[in-house]
């Protein structure tokens, strides 16, 4: 039987757009108070105003370690405690390694890998002390296989998979569940898609997921009964050939 998440608190990174924004709206609709984190203060404030009293905006650049630490400190102070961490913020780079820019790779790894490690490390002690919590990290189907047109991105998501599986075993005895949510193609800004009609048409052709599909999957993971952990949830568009 599903459990309610009403009254819980959550940090959502990458909340200003895409999956993070959809997740914020969905969790707020379930009665979760949310700390919205992203670089764009303007977009965060618009979302905070939309959600209302159950949300707080925390502008932060997760490529900066001090901002990750501040995010957790400010969210804990504003919400009183952290029951859920949805580590969703991410960067994307594709292309041939021979033509790539190592400085861009470093920036991707700071966001996709380092910030996740740091955020989890910061929230976990408090979750253990309070007797439980949920940590969900946005991975990717690229974390389950090496995709040749995005090797650096794939490597970052493979790192996330290994980290999630190891931390899950450490945190499980303390009633902290840890899982990875791995979507395939999501029709959003990360792929350069902003036209709602184009997004709807491609979703209708089963070529991609909507951000709301991923948000629904997140809620499914969080509402499983306490004795059940969804270690990996891979969600693909019906016509994605992976």
C-alpha cells in the first residue's frame, strides 16, 4: 500500500526548469514543502510564487562546493528538517572525445557527480539522526550502458549509479532509502525543446517522455511502503531504441 508523503520536506535541485520544475509542482501537490534550488533566481522566484507558502527558493550554483553546503544549511533552516533529497540538477555534453573540451567536461562532472556526492554527504547525517529519509538521484539510461555519442555524460551517470548503490547499502540500516531514477529521452530544455506543441507531438509519437512522466515516477518511488526500496527505476519512451 502506498504511503502518504504529505507534510514531508524536500530539497529539489535543478528546480527552475524541466524535470525539477515538474517534480516541485508534483510534490507540492502531494503536500510536500519544497526547497527549490537552481542558478536562476528569477525562475525560482516565479515557481515559488506559483507554489505558494509551501516553497522556498534558494538560488545556488551547484558547480561551486560552497553553494552546495549553503543549499543544505538554508533548506534545513527554512524547512526545519529534510525528509527528501531529489538530486536532479545536471549538465549535458555530447560529441566525440577527440573534439571535446576538457574544461567543459570538468564543469559537467562538478554538477553531475561532485555536487551529488556532496549534497548526499551533507543531508545523510541528519536523516540518520532523525530516523529516516529518502534520497533520489536523477540518473539516466546512459548510466546503464555506454552510449557512444555521449561518452562523458554516460561516464558521469555510471558514477552516479555506483555511488547510489553503495550509499544505499550504508544508509538502509538507518531507514534512509536511496535510489536512482533513470529516464531516457525527456522532451525538455536539456534537448533544446521549449515549444509545447512540438513536445506534445513528439510525445504523441512516443519519441520522448514528458517531464511530468518523470515526476510521477519520482512520486511512485517516494510513496512505496517503508519496507520497499526502489533501487533503480528506468523509464523509457515507448519508441526509444536503447
